[in-house]
């Protein structure tokens, strides 16, 4: 009888890993250590996560280069 009560009152285990802070689908990449150091300082100063800062900085130039690549591929 004691084991039945313990099973009913057990709390569900926490999910493994870090909790998600945003809805982005993050991946791991390698980047120069000096750049990451600067990005950490800037992110701390601005009060945002480093991944968010780097994503915002890279998005514009990457979108522009991607569009240019698609135009080149259409021309061929």
C-alpha cells in the first residue's frame, strides 16, 4: 500500500538539457574566439543573449548574399 501512494505523489522528472529561451532553432558553429569575446561584451552591455546578438548581426548580410546567389543561379 505504501508503494502505491508513493507512485501517485511522485513528481514528473525535469526534462534534460537547458530550458529554451526563445523559439529559434539554434545550432552550434565554430567562430573565431576573439569575435566571440567581443560579442559577449556587447551582448552583456546590451542585456541580450550572445546567440541573439550574433544572429541579428549576421542576418542582414547573409540574406543579401543568399538573394544574390539565387539571382546568379537563375541566370544560368
